[in-house]
């Protein structure tokens, strides 16, 4: 676990340095984070320049450290997630360790994918938000408020994209079956739209609809994966000699407990004197 914290700290240091560092002549972290605000029309930004307000002496330092730590944690997520998995892996079976390894990889990719979607959705959401003034206002964003809004959006989208992994995991252990998911599919779709409406910090419909449709798509993928898993599980149980999966929890299985004589084996056995 100490290595996981170390990777997060290293990622935060890298993000802090990347704030004004152009790697291989590419955009710096500050340029990338300001790009959604700079995409607003010039007459909607204060003075027409692409700069934010700093109202306290340490606001620039705190914003840089906060964004560096957040972005660095996302970039190093495969490393510290692997350390968390390595911490719990010794207590798992081989099959569970194999599933956990896939879970870490998929969780990292989905989180990054959700963050990327939020990054491309935020400019559209900001344009809707600043348009509510009807052209009577000039937008002056405080640096801390703007970057906090952006960071919260990246975090919400990233965490929300973990939904299919949770559903697949519950299906793998037998808590959620495909039949249950199919029965409550419409209700879950409605719940996802309600969650997206409350989860997105802005009041713009762009962010809400983008998050809701993305979660519905990921949910449907998880449902289809659960359908395939349950079908294969049913085929394995059908091929077994005895299937007790349909019995109630308090129902006794009809097993034959009568002892049988040991069958003689054709293979020669040899034991030493101690045995």
C-alpha cells in the first residue's frame, strides 16, 4: 500500500511540473485545462482573453497542485491500482487473481475513457451555461472555481464509467443474474438518467445527456456479457450429473449419503513401513 501512495505522489509531482512544461513541443497541462474555457466565444470571456481570475495570493499555487495531483493520479492509476491488487492477491484463489488482474486493467481504461469524454463535453456545457445570461453578462471565472468544476466533471465521468465492471462482478458471483437485469432494464435506464441529472455539477443538458447515454451504453454491454455468462453457466450445469442450483437455501439436497464399499484399483500401490 505504501507503493500505491508513492505512485500517487510521483504522479502529482509530474502533474505539477507538467503544468507549464511543453513535453516534446506538445501542450502543457495548463493549456489543456484552459482549452474548454478558451473555446468560448471571445465576447463571452472577460476582456476577450483566455485567462482566469486569481483572487488570493496562493490560489495559483493551490490550483496547480490540485490539478497536478488529480491528473497525475489518473495517469498513474494502473500502477497504484496494481499495488492495491497485489496487496489483496495472496488471499485469493488463482481464478480470482486472474479476474482481479483483468478488473484492474479494465477499471483503469474505463476511468481514463470517462475522463476523456468529460473533457470533450465540458466546452459544450460551458457554452450552454454562459448563454443563459442572454448576452448581458461577461464571464469572469475564478481559477479555483473553474478548475474545481473541471476536476469534478472528470472524476464523476471516470467513476461512472466503472458501472459495467460492478455489474459484471456481481453477475460473476451470482448476485445479479441476466433475468433480473432484463426484468428491471427500463427502470435502471430511468435511474441512470436521474443519476446523471444530479451527478453533473452544471445545469446544462449537454453534460447530463452525454453521461446518461454513455452509462446506458455501458450498462447494456454489461447486460449482454451477463447473458453470455449465464448461458454458459447453464450449459455447464446441464452437463453435470447432479444440479442443485435451483434448490432453496433451506432445502436439503437429495444426495445419497449411504456408504459404498471401496472399489479395488488395478493400479499397484506401494507404501513404506512408516505409512
